[in-house]
DNA sequence: GATGGTTGTCACGCAACCGTAACCAAAACC
DNA sequence: GGTTTTGGTTACGGTTGCGTGACAACCATC
């Protein structure tokens, strides 16, 4: 199925270049020059991924990312930010806003496409219905349910959000700080070790189905959900 | 290792400017004023990257790009095109001809060098997705994993950081002090000989896959990661 | 206001990991 | 051939990071 990519970029030459590269890679570009246009576009059709320039007229890309994350429609849509050299130090802020990846300008179109595909692959298993199945575990977004084979797994709210984040971002390591930002929402302050405890609880609820191995510890780095080994 | 960049540009002032910038960035310029000179130069020495002006006397840069793509010698060499403003609509044809990137005139030398480096990085196993493959070893940054073929290699935190640094800076010798700086982070003080021990440990973890030879000792200078022999 | 469930924090313990020193092997130098 | 320098290898004490169990605070429901 063709993926729809929303490109929010005020510089027309970059926008056109990206649009062409997307078409060539069999993806459908949606173009917007500023935050307002972006919001209109999103209201019309929800894209599969959003490509967001860091600097935009009116509202910064970061601010727009925050708002999109709060909207129900776009909360789950992955975001890739385009940053110029020297804006890199702000990655920290971006990760707090729930940005999935960064591409530093100047970039080659191949590099950009590779990143987009990587992010889409990560949120893969999601066929658009909101149901994801990975490693014998099935999470049903709309129904807010978790299944292992025929069984339904009883799971608490935080555990559910954590698991959902992991399954939409599989095969990638996230630090405690990143998990707090993505799952708890950057605004509240909680101890980093709290993540450990919830990881433990999640593993414990998955244990009866021998699925606790899906959540792996990467010493010194964080945690990873992985269906392989 | 010095990279050879073939510059095909009929305007001598631009050619000289680019040549100067390349030398400053530790790259070796090869100069050509038209398509014929370019083909002769390529026949003599295959460059690592080709910088091609859109407008050339005799044959258009685009046409030359197409021909170079068909030659076995140059089929894999990345191409960056230089286009004047207003020629932008033709990007479409360029991308179809297998051009890797564009730089629009007028450009700053800094931007040009940045683009060149980005494209070279990609042609060196780094496609921008954070996964690098060199000498039968694959390191996956986002997943924080190391692979040899189908196997996943278990590796400790410091070993991982060391390997990651080596693979992003292959074919170059680094002293113990430099490695401490880059891998440990300049702030903490540790003995230089500590590096030896971690090199040893890294070699040991790679040994079962006969990949320990990738890390070479350069007596009196330091260590080097090399995929070639 | 009692009950059951959920959440964040802490303290403890264990295993993995790290840095250092000491010793051994191999070059390089004279 | 002997000495010096450089790197390889090993063993070990100390530290750190993570898993775990316990617990108080909170919330909703009855």
C-alpha cells in the first residue's frame, strides 16, 4: 500500500526535491509550507509519516511536533525532523517532543528515503487497522487489548502504554529518559528507575505465555522490544 | 585515505574555487572542462565521486551522467550535479539517470563539502539509517546490536562504543589518547593502557567469527579498523 | 470510609563490567 | 646478543547497573 508522507518545509526547492524522491520510492507526498497548511492537510487526510523542518515561518517545527503529538488523530504518526547543522544540540528537546528520528541538512535523497523506510518499518506490523502482531504477541489499539494466541492478557494502563510504544517502535533501543518522554509524556517528573519497575511488571504479566523475553535489557543503554532472538 | 573527486565544470573560476575547497577538506581534485576530458580522466583513474555541471559544452551533464552510469568502471561512483537556479524542474530527469544529489548555484563551498561528505559516507556502507556494514561485520546503531552474518554478537557497553567508533571511522589510525577522547569522553581520566585491554576484549568477542583481524595494531601509533585485508 | 487495584519510590543484592597492575612476548634499537 | 621499548594477556578488587520485593500514596468504585 502506498504510504502518504506529509512534508512540512518552507523552502520550495527542498520541498520539490523531496517530493520527487518520495514519488520515485512509491510514496505519496503531501506538501505544506508552514504550520497552518500542515494542520489543514492533516485534517483532510492523516499521513503515515510526517517530515518536519526545524525552522518554519510562524511556529517552530518543534512546537508543531508537540501539538501534533497531542492531537488524537496524529498522536501515533511518526515524525522525522529536518535540522540544519548547528541545531543538533537541540536533539534533546526533540526527543522530549516525541520525535522519532532526525536527518541533518544537507542530506542526499537516498539517505532521506532510507531513514523514512527505517521508521516506517519500525512502526510496521501496523496495517492501518491499529492492530500490531509481533513475536506471538498481538496488541489491538482500538480495542485496547492484548492477546497471546487465543488468550487475552489482563494488563494495567501504564503497562499497556509501555507495551504499545514498544510494539510500534520495535527493534530499537530506548533509554529510560526516552521511554519516560514517550510513554509518560514529557511534562511530569518521575524517577528514571521507575521505568525499570514497569518493565519488570510488564515482563511479569507476559511471563505466563513465555513472552517476557521480547523485552530485552541493553546494559548501559536502555530497553528494546525485539521479536527476533 | 584521501578521496579523489572529479570536477567536470567549464567555468574556470568555479572549477578553481571548488578545487581549492576540496584540497582544504583533504580531498584530491581531478579537473575536467568538458565531457571528453572527463572521460579521459575517468579512464586514467577512477574517482571516488563525480561533481558534474549541468551545462557543459558539447554534451549536457545529464547525458554524461547517463553514459558514466552505463560504464562498468563508473557505474557505482556517486554523482552530484551542479545546477543553476531555474534548471530545477529537470531534477526529475537527473534522479532517473541515477544522480545522487544536487547542489544549486550559487553555493557556498562549505555546503558543497558537506554534501560531498554525506554522499561519500553513504557509499561507505553508511546509508544514513545508522546501520553500517564493513568487512562482514554489521553494527546497528538504533537497535544497539552487532551482527556477523545471521548471528547476533553479544557485546559489552564499552566494547560496543569502541567498535561503533571504529566502524564509523574505518581505515584510519587512532592513538590511545584519541580513542580515550572519543570513546570514553574526554572528561574522565583513565590510563592509556586501558585501551589495550578493551581492544583485547573486543578482539576476543569477535574471534569466534574470525573477525578479530579487523582491528589492527599499528606499532608506535595506535589502532585501526580496516575491512581490507 | 472500606476495598481492591495501580503507581512511584526506595533499599537490597547480585552479576556484569571496568580499570589497573603485573607479567609475558615481540619488536626495535644499539 | 643484550637491552629497551612497545604491545598482548591475565587476574583481581571495586564499582555500577539492573532485577526484585516491599511499601506508602493515590484513585475509583461500591
